[in-house]
C-alpha cells in the first residue's frame, strides 16, 4: 500500500459519521465507511481495529473480526508502537484471546508471547492464566510455570495462584476473597458488556430482579454508567492541544510492569479534563496542587482542586474492550442516576468509583447517609479492575443474611 494519510480533522469527521451509524444500528454501513477511510488512509492502523470490533461486539462475527485484527499485526508490524496511543496492545489482546478460545495453541502462544513482551497494563490475570494453559497444552509446562511466576510477582490474583498450584510443586496460599465486609454481604453480578445508549436503571433492574431482597443496596461502577451515557472519546474523536501535551508531562508517572499510569499522563485524557473543567482551573490545579502535594504527600491535591470530573477520568486502556481505546469521563449526574435506579427498583443505589488501592468513592448515592458505609464495604474493589465484567455489586446488610450464633 502507498503512503496515504488523513489529518485529525478528516479522521474525526469519519469517526463522527461512523458513531452516528452505530447509534442507528447501521453496522454494515459503518464497516463500509471505515473500509473506505482505510483505503484513503492506509497508515492509520486503528481502522482495522474499529472494523474488527464492530464484527465482534455488534455483529458477533468473531472470525470476520479476527481477519481485521490481524491485518496490521501482519502487514504493519514494523511500525507498531508499544505506547497506549498505538493500536498494538489492543489488537494483541483480542487476537491472542481469540486463538485461545479456538484452542489454536500455537497461534495463541505466538500472540501472547508478543503481547506479554512489553508488560502492558491490559495484560490482565486472564491473559496470564490463558497463556500458561496454552503452553501446557503445547507441552511447555516449564515455560508455563515461568509465565505464572511473573504473574504472581505483579498480581495478587487468585486465578493466577490457582493455575500456579496446579502446576508447581511449591504451592502458594490462596485466601478466599471475603464475601462479607463492613457489615454487608457483597454479591457480584456478572453482566454482558454495557453499551452506549443503554438505560442503566433498566439494565440494573434486569440483572438484579431475581437476586435482590428487601434492604439490599444496588451499586454500579461509575465508568460503566459513563459508557452508557456516551461519555467517551475514542482516539479519533479527541485531539490533544499543545497545552494538554505540556501539562500531561508534569503529572506523576507511576508506570510499573503490567500497571498503568496516572490517567492524566496521557495528553488525550488531559485534554478531556480541560474540556470538562476549563483550562484555567486545570492550570491552577497543576501549579498549586503540585506545590501542596509536596507539603502533603499523597493528598491528591491536584484532583481536589481540579474537581470531580477530572478525578473520574479513566485513561486508555482502563476500560474493557471495546472501550479500551477510549478516554472515559465521569457520569453526567451520578445522584440522578441513583434516583432513577431507586425509582425503578425500589432499592437504594450508588454509583461507585473503586480501585485496587483500597479506595472506593461513592460518587453518587440515593441516600447520603449510606455514602460512608458503601465506601467501607467496597474499599477492596470486589468488582475488580480487569476483565471480570462484574460492574454491579449488591450489598446486603449482614443481619439479613447471617443467623446469630447461639449463646
């Protein structure tokens, strides 16, 4: 193919038209649009990923999706980068797991080995376990043990520990994840992928109606609410200004193997924060937050000054596919979302932002008195930060679920 490229404005125009077609359910027309754009812009390796995701997540045609996912990995391998602003890690996640699910161990191993080589933040517990199992099925038990040892070094995952104990002569202790915390039983609800435009109150009602009991509190991850509200910007729909590029350099970079950065290290995320909050407030927060953070380390002064929306931004590739190459904002109005859930279900509700740092933030609650109890009950993030697809956690008061011991 020749050197044919479009600028951001042209790519953004394609994306806006494609997004409208997706909203209208015109999936084949959307694919045709992206194929035409790729013919005109054959250096833009995101287009095959976009097309593949439509086949996989909208049309459920995984084999057709694979064809497009592999195109850049085969034909554009030399120009692939390992940064989050390159499609490489997103393509590898999809292709390696596809071949694993098809039990094509040779191809799965090929792509998992490439994927793991640069220690990306979206190589999750599932990938460690699957890579190891593919190796075992190919007679490479020792290599599988090496992969799981690397996983144990960088994760506390019970799934990795289980896989390790099946292979190793030196088993590790697996502590059960507590089903009860701070006076509540936590019930994780697995869902399909919540897509843009879905009614979140309707979805929660559907997923919990056969499980919930009187007194239960229904909680939902804030990023999932944001996706349902279309509060998302793909790599082709947001452009970083010189100002956002400059500011993003000064955000603390806590990169570590298989881990992510602070979201606003990414200039696209910084631009989203500027768009939401305003350039002057972000600049003020960066200057004075930087000074105050030296006086009060770990206080998160930048985010305190920049406001809720800046603090809620999730960076690429923080979300699960197919939204892992989007910057995800915070929900529009979390409290109103909670009221809508309560009106539909009759249960108190909360929109929660949690992480693996033992911090949970009830961004919105239907009853303000429940804010602190909910945060305490979810501080260890039972919903998970990987590919668990359990964004709904039902909190059930302990007195309703556990009988008192005699005496």
